[in-house]
């Protein structure tokens, strides 16, 4: 542990050292010249991010200039102090051998104040005169050399600004002052050239401004403000007034675009936008107005499309079409336009339903509803068989093109026993099997159809009581027509039997193969057909059947037991053959090509289409057709209905 004498010596030495440090600091602060330090040289030190170093002694204006210098590239019309600071930072200063004497420092202080006050040159109290006077007294004064450089840089910057804004008189006055400064010959020569160019373009700029006020911004070609501004830029590419004028011209054109929008003239607006884009591509005002026009375009088009929706909901398809066309002309890219166009098409062709859509109609005067209907798409197809297939079905020729231009809906299945029973009970109708007596039913013992005077529509293919979900059989053409007429009365909709062309078109489901599933035996159960693997109750087999096929039924199957065809129809080419509206004709000579039924008043024979549970593969051909008397009733024949849309 130190003794008292040691502690006293440590306290004495520490106090003496503190006094020495304090004295050194005070001397450095008040008399920096003794250490050959000039605090005014601090502005030449690098500042990061434009921040002045603490204790740097910078004047506020000087600090702002240095800050702007370090902040980034110069602006077109930056403050003169900023531009001067950029230039002065590169001054080549002499080596100073001794400190400035007090009288020189006084001159330098006055000169610095004059520089900051903007008194650059022109009299004995200007910054230039005072700095030159200081140099005469001390030729190696770094502050004086730096000061003159700053004055020259400030003058050059201000002259550049005056030239940029077109102030010839002010630029000439300052140029005269610049000539009096040493080492300014290069700047004077360059600025003289720029000033001569300015004097040449100044009247051109004045004429351009006058044309702009007269509304001749970009028209007529060769005599517009835009043409003059371009001529100015050809002489003086950096002319700020010309650049600003071009932006004003573009603004005038953009105003015309907005005026066209106000008149709902979007075609004219697009024309003006295109002209504005050529003037100054990608300018901010160009982008802003373009976005505004696009927003107004979408708003206007959406409003018109809303009116079109209202018209369509009211059933006025013609008005809805006109309004949709108008919306499309305003904004072809309107997102909702494609969807509405599809709705219009569906309204024109399918009464606002969609192809493939399934629906039912409810009765208007009693409880109940129609069979489920599926909307069939419009289109064209080749009906019948080509001449090369005469060995198949002679009556299915000549092959001819049929166009289904009007949409219709077809029952997804054949009419069932339950559905037909509802009709008989509600209407009091007496079917022909009851009125005329009997039908042709399947005889298991002989394997053929036989007449049964007791069989009715309530029986199945073999004369037994039929289940409700089986297709109704033992019905005549008149029975089928009566059911369709009853649906028309109950719903107010146009129900009827399908035409032969409609049936084949719907059966094919867009295919042109022999069957809707292909050209041969199906690889899976698709319809209730005659399969070589099927067996009757007593073990009978089909003599002419699809080889290797089995569907598990001998006789009709409940509806929808198998797959739907491409149009969503079940049992369309199997289960039971079906009545259509057409009268029988031996060929298609002079047959309608628009899908309508071919009817001769008073005809007795009508057409049956589609295969049945007992049809041979040839009779299941998509083009196969046969005729029968309208009063025929058979355990292999039923029907389905269509509704016009």
C-alpha cells in the first residue's frame, strides 16, 4: 500500500498534467495559427451524406452546398451555391508557407461575407475585389485563392442558370464580371458560345410561347409550338425552356384527350393519347393521364354493361346486344365483357340457359314438374350415311348437312312409367293400349314379340306390372304427342316430340362414328344393348349381338342405369327405341336441313329412332331409322320429349 508521500507526489503530477492539457486546448482554440492550422480550410474535408463535422466552422450556406454536392448528381436548375460548391471542391490551391497576417485575415473575412451575401464582383467591396486585394498582400494565401475560385464558380453557375431560363441581359452582366477574374478565359469562351446560341433561340422561344397560347400546340404541322421547340433543341439540346415548352405542348394534347373522354369519345381520346406519347414518351404526366383515361373508360364501359344486364334480365336481347357492343367499343379489354357475351349467346340460342345445363319446369296450375331436361348445344352435323354405305341402311341416304341453329332441351331419359301415370291421372287421357286394346310384348317361350290384348302402358316389355322407374312402353305415337301437349299446357313452355334430325344430332353427341361410343363393341357398359353374354330368364341368348358385351339386363333397365353420351343424355341409343315427330319417308331426298321435323299432313307412319334392349348391332347404328304405324304399341318402344328454348 503506497505511503502518504507517494500519494502526495501522484496528486501533484496529475494536477500539473491536467493544467498543461487545458492550456494546450485553450491555446489551440484561440490561436490556431501557432500550430499552422487554418480553420477556414475545413470545407475541403470530405463529408459523408452531406453532414457537417462537429466544430468544422462551416457557414450554413456553405454546409448546404457541400451537403448537396455529396447528395447526388446535379439538378438542371440547382441553386448557384450548390453548383459553385461542386466546382470549388476541385480547386488547385497553392502551398501556403506562413499563416495569413491579421490584416489579410480581415480582408478574407470581409470577402467571405461578401461571397455569402452574393456580392460577387463589380466594386471594391465585392468578394472578388477583396480576395484579389488579399492576394496582393499575401500571394500564397490559400483562403484567397480558394475564395477567388469560389467566386468564379458561383458566377459560372449563375450565368448557366440565366442562360438556361433565357435571361440574356442578366447573363451578359455576370459574364462581364467573370471576364475581370483571373484564369476565367475558358469559362468565358464557353459561356459566350452558349449566350450566342441563346440570343438565336430566344425569339424562337417567344414565338413558340405565343403559338402555345393561341392553341397551336402541335398543329398545324410545320407551324406549331412543338415544331419551334424542336428547332430550338436542335440548336441547343440542353435548353430547359424548350424542354418545359414541349411538356406544356404534351399537356395541351393530354387535355384534349380528357375533353374527348368528357364527351364519351374514347376513340378520340385514344388518338390524342397516341399523339401525346410521341411528343414525350413515358413522361409522368403522360402516365397519369393515361391511367385516368383508362379508369374512366372502364367506369363508363362498366356502366353501359350494367344497362345491358338490365335489358337482358328484362328479356330485351336486341337492346342488350346493342349496349354490349357499345361497352365493347368503349373498352374492348373490359374483363366482364367476355362473360356477358356468353350470356348473350346463351340468351339468343338457349333462352339464357347454358349448353349442358339440366333444369326442370314446374307446372303453373297444379303441383308437379317436368322430366329433367338437358340443354343441347347448337351446331351442324352430317345426317345419314354416305353412298359408300348402301349395304348398311339404305333409307339413311343421301347423307346431308343439317344445322341446328336454334337451341333446344331434350329430356335426359325416356319418359318413365311414373311420369306417364301422372299425366294419365291428371288429364284423364286414355292411352291407345287401353282404347284400342293391347300391345306387342316379349314372349319368353318363343323369344319373339307377340300381341297381348291385355297389355297396357302400365306393363313392362313382357306384359308384367312395370316398376315406376322403367321407361314407359306399349305407347303409340299419339300417346307420346298427347303427353308432350299436356306438358305444354301445364308449363306454358313449348314441349313437343323431337324431330328426327334433332334426335340423331343429340344421339351422336358431336361424334361421327358408327355409335356415340365408337365403331365397335363397347369396352364397358354404356347402354342397355344386346350382348352375347346376356341371358334371359330361361337362358336364351341373342343370335345377333355385340360380341363379348354384357349389361346385365334382358328387357328395359331402370332409366339412367348406364353412362350418359357426350351431350348428357341417358339411354339415347339403347333400352327402348323412341318415337319422333317426323312422318316416315323412304329416304332423305328433299329432307329439311334446318333440323325441323319432316311432316306430311295426315300421314299414318312415323319414325322410330335409337336402339332398344332387343336391337341388333346394325339397328343401334347412329344413323339407323325405321318406320311404324302411329298406332303401334310395342314392349321395345317408348319416347322422350324436347322443349324449345
